[in-house]
C-alpha cells in the first residue's frame, strides 16, 4: 500500500522518464534508449496507481490490461510500415475515447477521485471534466475519420457541402454554452449532450479535409489527445497526467506547425479544408497538356544514372503506395557499386505523416546518414547529374516559386529542376494533390518514366544488372 | 476437541479482521488528516494554481525538447507521444479498481482496455520503427 504522498513521488519519476523519452529522439543513436525510458515511466505510473489506497479490487484492472495489451501487441507486431499513418490515427482515437470514459467514471463516482459526492461536484472539477470530455470526444471521432480516409475506407478527397462552416461554428458555440451550463448545474443529461455534440463536431471538422492534408490532421489530433489527458489530469490532480499531457500537446502542435510551414499554409487554411478542389480550373490544364513530353524507358534511366556522378532520389507518397522502397534501395545499391554517389532528399510534407518517408527508407535498410532534409540538400541539386523523383509531385513544382497565382505559391520546394536531368517516375500525367499542373514535366531536361514506381525500379535494376555483365 | 480448536480459530480470525478494519480506518484518518494539511485544499488535491504552474512549465519543456527531435524521427515521435499520452490509464485504474460492479467500474474497465491497447501497441510500434534506423555500414 502506498500513501498518496509516496504515489506523488512515483508520478514525478514517471513524468521525468517521459521527458527523457522525447529527449532521446534527438538522435537515432539514443532513440531506442528513449523508448525504454518511456516504457519504464509507464510501468511506474501504472504500478504506483494500482498500489495506491484507492484501488480495492484488481480484477477488472487485470482483465483490461490483458485484453487491451494483447490486442495492442498483436496489431503493432503485424502492421505494415506503409500503414503507419492510419495506425497512429487509430491509436489517437483510443486515447480520446479513453479520456471520455475516464471523465464519465469520475462524473458517476466522484468520491473515488476525491472530487466530492455524486451530484455535488465542485464547479472547478466540472469545468476540467467537461473540457477533458469535449476534447477527448472530438479527438475520438476526428481520428476515426482520419483513419477511414488514410485506410481508403472513405474517399480521400475533401467532402465539402454547403453551409458547412456556419454549421461547425454553430456547433462550436453550442459546445461552449453547454460546457458553461454543465459547470453550473452538473446534470447527467448535460454531460451526455456534451459528449454527443463533441462527437458530432469531431466528425464534421475532419470530414472536409483532404487525404494529403492528413499529416497536419494526424499531428493536430496527436496534440488534442495530449490536451485531453492534461484536462483529465487537472480533474484528478495528477501531476504525471498534466506533465505528459502538456508534452504530448506541445509535440503535436509543433509537428502541425512544421507541416503547415512545409506547405506555406496556415493551420486555419488546412482545417477549413477543401484544398485542391477548385484550383485546377484556374491553371488551364488543357492548354499545357498539348506540349510535348519526353518519355523514357527503364533502360534509358539506367544508362543515365549509371553514367552520372551523383544521383539524388526524391521519394513521395507514390513510393509508399507502390511499396517501392525495397526495389528503390536495390537500385541505389547497384548504382553505388558503379561508383555513383546516391542521396535521398525528403520534403517536410512528403507522405501521409511527419517523417513517413524516413521510416519507409529505414525499413528498406537505407542508412539514415544518406537521407537529407530539404534545407540540408536543396543547394546540392545544382551540382547533381540526376534527380530521381519517385511518387512525389507538388513538392517539386517550380510554380511554387514562379507563379503567384498558383495554389501552392510560396511553398518551399525541392529544386530538382536545377539538376542536369530530372527523371520523373509517375503512373500518368495527372496533377498532384493540389490540382496544379507541374511544368517540370514539359522541360527539356526532364524525362518521364511512366510506370508503377515499384515496377519501374525493378526494371531499372534489371537493366543495370544486364549492362554490368 | 477439533471443533473447539476450530471455534477458537474462527474467533481469532474475526478478531484479527476487526483489528485490521480498525487499522484501516486509522490509516484512512491519517491520510485524511494529511490531505487536510494547510498545503492542500480539503479534497486532497494540490491547489489549482500549483497544477497550472506545473502545466505551464511542462509546456515549455515540451516545446524545447520537441524542437530538438530530428525530423527523420518525427514518425516515431508521434508513435511514442501517443503511447505516452495513454498515461490517462491512471484515471481509468482508479475507476476500475473500485469495489463492486457499477457503471463507474465498467467505464473504468473499458478505459483501461483502450489505454492498454495504446500503451502496448504504441511502444512496440515505436520500437519496431527505431530498430530500423541504422547507420551506414563502415567501409572496409
């Protein structure tokens, strides 16, 4: 049995462990140690709570831990690395839902949490509880929608309907009013209404946001799940929850900020959604499509790259869809054997979650010191023979620098057009997510490789091997 | 004879039980008294401003720590923060650990299970990701 004071020391140690866990991620060499810190912190937090005087019967706890733990372990071991974004979204939804259930339990049995007796909960606790519930419920449905979009269960394109923003605004105001009402009266019916309204709002907020904006949404929901935890932490007066919630909240917020900056858009622009639905009309795609495009074969690409001194590979979401990372690494290995310098350039918004491309390349055993961020490698394109763009589009579009009318104007891009030759692996001439034509396709130094990303890489590998003998 | 011993034993057991319950009540009184000390407000929680202070300072710690995370590890960062935010299980444990079986216990149980999925899943998937990040093999 632990006294409350002893438990508080335990929570302090747990909180420090969580800070160390994030600290470890500053470099790949210390990162695994960081993860270990996180696990230790979690074990301490759970252990201290289970041993505290408030816990009288361990059976439900054990059952919950065993069932949840088994499911979590099973899913985490089986998941494909390309499916990471939707997995993370699904996990966020669980945190949100758990927050709602904890708040509901605290509302029904406040005496277990030292909040008073049912029906007579302090106003302050009611406010904290209401906030935690609302954020948790929004996180839950929002993450479910994000999951469905990333998994392809619903269309990834933005779903916009008339009067959407006024409706959301109205719901938001209603939510605030309800929160105040709940804090003043503490009725059960108000609590239920609060949950229902928050669930609806989370659903409607994420629905209009397109699939390629999901990196921002997923990080935003990550942030929300942290704030929900902090809200519950205030209710319970638990420091570990407050510290952790603040850490997670700021982490998600910073990631969203980085993503938004990578697209030169404000967070409001992303949240209000509907990006890329109407901008295609402005570009006048029909006129541009008449221009000649130089298409090449795998053999051409193999020849060009084999005789190059340096190649920079620019991966994008298309590589993830085609699962081309392994074939790509094989290609890079053969090129390295020929004495070609191979590097990878990653745009901050490539893929469907922050750092998505890095994980996929790491999965294919690409050493992380060959992988560079935009700022570190952009200057080198000018002195590079071949830029190999695989599954990326908008992040290489020079229109972002030259055409103030373009939807992506001002977005930082990878300067692939400065390379001597640009090889573009693409299935067809369709424009990218932003609905903007890429003028790069029509340049003299660009060669289009029309194929599935994986098939193309494999064919280039064959061509390289064939020429070696 | 045996019956007598058994009777005595049961009497002793009841006495022990009484003592135990008295001790428990005493312990409860002590914790209550500790909770009512001037530092804490009567419900056993820290004063709101103390919690707010912790919260605000933690936001700053989070801000500086997260900016130091290398962009290559932003996916593991999301996975690990997700796992760590499941520390909300602490609240769920208190509800699930109550005596008896009612709505609060049921909600607590569900929340424990949900958070446990996250804790195990989050840490394992982070570990899987991190173990893939390797350095370039040293050239001979």
